[in-house]
C-alpha cells in the first residue's frame, strides 16, 4: 500500500469517528473485506505518526475495554494487518506497545475458556517472528511472555492430557480426527519408517510439546472450516433474502386480461370452424385441431372461474382441496343436454388429454414417458414370442 492523502493531511475527528464505527462493526467474525478496508484507510496515514497513533489507540482501547471476548481476535487481526500489510510508522508504534495488550487479551480469552481464541492469538504472535515483522528476538519473546508462562505451567502440570478409562486421549471426535490427520502428515513428510510411527497417545508420553502444537493447529483448522461455513451460510441467507424482497415488490394480477384472451381464443375457433374451407383429405385433422383448441379454451375458462371462487372465498378450504376442473356441467344432464356435442370431453379423450398415440396398436397416453414404457413392453413381448416360436 502506498497511496496517501494529498499534502499529508492529519486525520480529522470525522474520519476518526468513521474508523471507530468500522471497528465496532467487526463483532465476533473477522470479515476479511472489513479488515482490508480498515487497513486501506489506515494506510492513508502511515507516514503521519500522530494520526497513526490515534488509529492504533482506537483499536487498543477496544481490546482492553471490550466486555465480549469474541470481539478480541478480529481486533487483533486488524493490528496484524497494519503490521504486515501497511507498515510505515505503525511498526514502531505497535511493537513498542504490543506487550501492554497481548497479555490482557490472553488472560481474557483464557478465563472465558476460549481455547481456540488463545491458539489464534498465539499463531499471530508466532507469525511476527516467522515473517520477520519482529527482528529482535528478545522483543518478540517479551511481547509473548504470556504464552511462555502458560507453556511452562501446562508442561509441568500432571495429567496435561486427560485420558479415558481405555487409555485413549479424552478429545472431541472432530478434534481427534484432525489431530490424527496432522500427525500422519508430519510422519509422512519426515519419512518416518512405518514401524516407528506413533499414535496420539504415544506422542503424549514421548513428546507432549509436539502434541500440543498439533492440537493447536488442529483447533485452528477446525475453526477456519467453521468460519468458512458461517460465511457461506450468511452469503446464502443474504442472497435469498434479497431475492425474496425483490419478488415481494412485484404486483402480479393473474386475472388481468385473462378473460379477454380466452374469449378471443374461443371466438377464433368459432370463426375458423365456420369460415375456413379445407380439403377433404385434411378434414379429420382440422376438426381434431379445432376441438383441441376449443377444449383448451374451456379448460382455461374453468381454471379462471375456480381462481375467482377461491379469491372471493366462496368455498371452504376442504371443498377447495377436493374440487377438480370439470369438463361436464351437471346442468347438461337432461334429455336435450346429453345430445349436445362437448368438444372439451372429446379433446380430453384424444389430442388434449391423451396426445401420444402408439403407432403399433393405436392406444393413447397422457405423457411421452407412458408411451415409451408401452413401446418397451411391446418390444419385450415380441422378443419373447420370437424366441419361443
């Protein structure tokens, strides 16, 4: 990062307030985008000791005063980003003061039982030496005195690794599986002979320090997986909420122009059936076509009427669930009514209801899948008959 404010202007109160507001939004989750934004803002003042000190103080104050242990690690990651990604005057400001808050953060996490938080804090401290952020080893050790003291206590404490009655280490199953994976990787990378490979239980006896490191790394891996899953769920939830909110803005009127469209369809069928002249060879197919269109119009009309009835609440929910779109009106059950042609019923028995015809035996089916199954059955039947003939 290298871009800075024009004329090296010092940070003003409004900019500092905005920066503090961004810090407060971090919460328990160390969102990379927010941390990057905080680092970019801080980079604008990396050559101005006074402004840089104000931004660092804002972070440090929250580290020492927050009552929520879960807020600590995200703030530590912000400081870590300032050291590694911004640099400048932040390096001397932070390193000369890191010991004042490192021990406090460590104690707060330890007292709250946040083992993974302690492991993540220690990992940050270790990377400062590994990546050359702190070149003076004595300064690095002084900053992390809280970890050194903790390690001495843990190593000397009897029963540092609790065991089950069967002798296995008392560890949560996910943590144990991850520790075993890491141990296998260490032994495979070191080309340890198959007969010399050790279990977690054996390692606890011969090299408890190494086992502690493996446990720390395993906890970090599991934590990162959990964070990735949470972030993915949050993104999915936000996307779903956005889609639902967009759909809720739409005002759909299913009845708008529906009646007009159906009426026009029926009118075209009537006009075409009386005014169109077709060759005799095409008469049957044309009649079937008109019957299908007429039946479709009738079905749409019935559906529209059903929709109106449900919208007006004229029927009980039980009746609504049992209702079917009727092709035959009960009012037509008279001596004269039954003589009338019902194109909808005819179409339901042919082009509309059963449009797929078997060329072998003339049977009709409602779907292509049913027709395919029928043809397969006919083929198998003929194949068996050919074998026995």
